[in-house]
C-alpha cells in the first residue's frame, strides 16, 4: 500500500543507493586521460569502453526491472550491486582496450540493477499519488548528489594511487551501499486479478500507442547529451579551456589547473541539478509534463549552442555547468512520472526500462562518437553540434504526446 507521507524509508534507502552508484558512474570521465596516457590508447578506445557500459546499462534496465517485478526488488538490487562490484574489480586489472570494453558490460548491468528503473519504480509504489512526482524528483536528485561527490573523490584518489586502485575502492563502496537495503520494506505490486492486464497486454498496448513511441524517441537526446558530457567534458575542459588565474578565486579554493576544473565541473553540474530535478518533480505534479519536457530540451539546446560559440574560459565553463546542470536529470522524474500516469504503476519499471534503452542508445552514441570524432579531427566541436540538433528534435517530438491515460481494453 502506498504511503501517505512524502519521505519514507524506501525513498531514503533508494536515494542513498543511487547516490553511491551514480557517484561512481559519474566519475568515469576523470579516468579518460590517465588510462589513455598509461597504455598509449587512442581516445576512442576508452570512449568505446564507456559507450559499451552505457549500452549495457540500457539493455540491462528492462531486464532488471522485470526481475524486480517478478522476483522482488531487493533481489534485483543485490544482484545489481554484486554485478557492479565484480565489473569494477575486474576492470582494475584490464590492460587492453578489448578487455576493458568487455568488462564494462558487467559495470553497465550493475548500474541498471541499482539505478533508475528499479529504484524509481519502488519509490513510485511506496508514495501516494499526491507526492509521487516530488518523490521521483528527490530520488533522481540523489543521483545528482552522487555526481557532486564522485568525480572530485576520484580525482583526489588519483592523486595518491593509480586508477586501478581507485576502481577497487569503488567496488567496495557499491557493496557497502547494500547496508541501506534493510530500510527498503518494499511494497510489492498487488496480485494480478482476472480483470488486470498482463505484462504482455500492457506492453502491447504501449507499443501500439504513438505517445509511448514518442517518449521512447525523445529520450534519446537526453542520453546523448549526458553521455557525451559525463565522459568527455573533463578532458575537453582540460585541453581547451583558458588558464586559471594564479591567486584568483578558483585558485584560492584549490582549483589551480584545468584538469581539476574539469573534474569539478561535473560535480557542479550535479549540484545545480539537485535543485533542478526536485523542482521538475514538484512542477510535474501540477503541470503538463510533456510541455515541461519540451521546455527542458529546448533549454539544453540553447545552452549548448551558446557555450560552444563562446570563448572557453573558466567562467564560461562554470556558467555552462550551472545552467546545463539545472536541466541535467530533470527529464527523469517527468518521463518516469509520465509513464506511470499513462500506464499505471503495475509494470512501470519495465515500461520505463524500455524507454530508458533509448536513452542509453543515445549515451552510447554520444560517448563513442565523442572519442571517434576527436581522434579524427582533434576537436569535440562536431559532437557538440550533433547534441544541439538532437536536443532540438526532442523538444519538438514531445509536443504531440497525449498525456491523458488511454482506456484499457475491457476484459472478456
């Protein structure tokens, strides 16, 4: 039964698990240059490993959501955390691009088991209708809080140990996050009655619904932008940004070079997104979600275009991080809430997991294309402009979505 309160033990535990998992996941861009320099790899080779991770995350999301709905949420989360830890630990011993790319499949599946699809579905079931959109926003913002912590922690650890040691520490941390699991006294979906639609029926209805297809297509650009920026922005800032003034404000707080600024820029995106995502969740409870999503994608498009046209200075990096960060994961509570509103909570995890696969296809392309085009042209400019184009496309495709819940077919 749904809880009448906004803050529940399920929300607290789910948020903490996502904070740890996404903190680790958001730090991978920090390893781009150290790994490439140690082994002499092309930028595209490590980029492909992160791209494979994102694709595996997308493939694994509906699988882990279905496991949660069939066998229980806790079992899915434990399986995800173990898979995540094994993937990280084995990656620490990788010495070839092929090894790392293969092992990132395990990491991607682990992220799926401890991430949005499973956690948001649990939070949605544990929260009353009046609070659901806000609760989904808070849980999503927890992922951003992890993004605040993860990259700076990774950068600090790289200052005292090699990258493989950091991966082993991260493997231990994701297992330690299971200590929060006892708080998740998870409300299971109500037993299916004779008049309820089966998973196959509701999936078939969703696949025939143009609105579901538009949601699927529109989520692609979110993944492209997030995947590219998370994986490549630290390296982009380190190589392109103008120098940090000695004795200035940034130097005074310990950001004395562009490599450190690149790591902290990802954290700054996460800080800004905590407020942005919670606000999106709150607005999603009272406003039309498709228009909010259109506004978010349009805003991202304008921000990215303006940034790439401006001189690359520490100030423009900070302004970009704050403005893009305010819209960073704001799409997630709105998209998941839209799916729950149209199709109900019973199979929300699986339905969202399938839509999330589109997100991760975008992430795969954004990460891989970033490395590939960089190696060809020596610049990330083309990848930025592709992101501007797909962002504008997503802003448009959300407009025709019919947000009203369609009537389910009558039982025979």
